């Protein structure tokens, strides 16, 4: 995972050739929420195949949501 600016938005970028084993692990607290978002996206079918993705954290839409994120497919 690397923090990058893509189209003016800060995202963690992940690139994998095979689907990673779950749960996703992280190096530090900054990566923890992004790793949780990636795990959630794979478990819920948002990400279904290897590739390059951007993960951004969003403000929750209501108080019952603990993690809100967006996933972007990055095509080069």
C-alpha cells in the first residue's frame, strides 16, 4: 500500500497479481483503516479480481456506519 494523489484525491494504492489472503495486514495505524476497507471490499464483492485499486476513506453518511470508503479501479 502506498499513499498517492490520484486525480487530486489522496488514496492508498494497492496493486496485486493474485487475490490477497484475508484479513489484510498493515504496517502502522495510518494503514489500518485502509487495510480494513480493502478487506471489506474483497469480502463484499466490490473487488473480485486482481488489479490496481485506489482506496479513499469517506466521511460516514450516518452515525451507525463505522467505516465508509470508496474503491477506484486504476487503469494505466
